[in-house]
C-alpha cells in the first residue's frame, strides 16, 4: 500500500468516526505532519505523520521536531504506518 493509499484509509476511518480531519498538502512550515485531527468527543488535537508500512522510523529531524513540539504543547502527535497505529492511539 502506498503512503497516499494509507492516508486515505486513515482519513476515511477518522471521518467515519466523526472526527474533523485536514490533510496537509502544502503548509507555511516544512515538516508539518500529514494529518491534523480534532476529535469529536473531547476536541483534543492530534497530528499524524503517515509513513509507508515498515518505514515508521524514516522520520526527518524536522518532522520529529514538529511531532515533539505538538506533544509538548498538549496535543498528541505520532507516526503511523498502519491504520492499527491510529486505532491503538485511541482514535
């Protein structure tokens, strides 16, 4: 499965569960995670960097910086290489 196909699978799952999802294509900051989510139940902010299966560790330093910053400021950011990763995070 390509990264784009996985992103679509994750987006479809999240939207079917009532979450607000934005897929970032081009942003004013490099390294911003691929998906930005606001949860339906709690309004919590999530961000997901999507990688192809088996490529979870292939996060750039800039991507990791953004993930860490989101986590430090109260959001929840993580890397996913499968829909299972998203479900495991409670989404």
